[in-house]
C-alpha cells in the first residue's frame, strides 16, 4: 500500500492532489464467507478536484473490475 499527497494554496482555498495504490492484496470478510484475492486499486486525485479510480479483484474464480473518473 502506498499513499502520496500534495497540498497547495491557503487554508481558505486549499488544493489537494495525490495517489493511493494497493497492489496484490487479500481482503477477508469472514461474516460473509468471502475472500477477495489479487486486490489492486489505483486512485488519483488532481488539484482541480478530479478523481480517477481503477480497481480489480478476484473471488471464487470471478473477477470484478471498476474504472471511472
């Protein structure tokens, strides 16, 4: 897991940018009986307020992929 951020501007007009990355993680949800493998997440935010997200994970032979901005 990696987090990188940048802040700019003033307290009244703050601009934030950064990244959050997770690679090849495993998430277990025992109450649901679910294990998510090969969890990958790349999130990016820019100073203009835009956010992009790419994520994928596997569970029980299936794959879920999410992408958006």
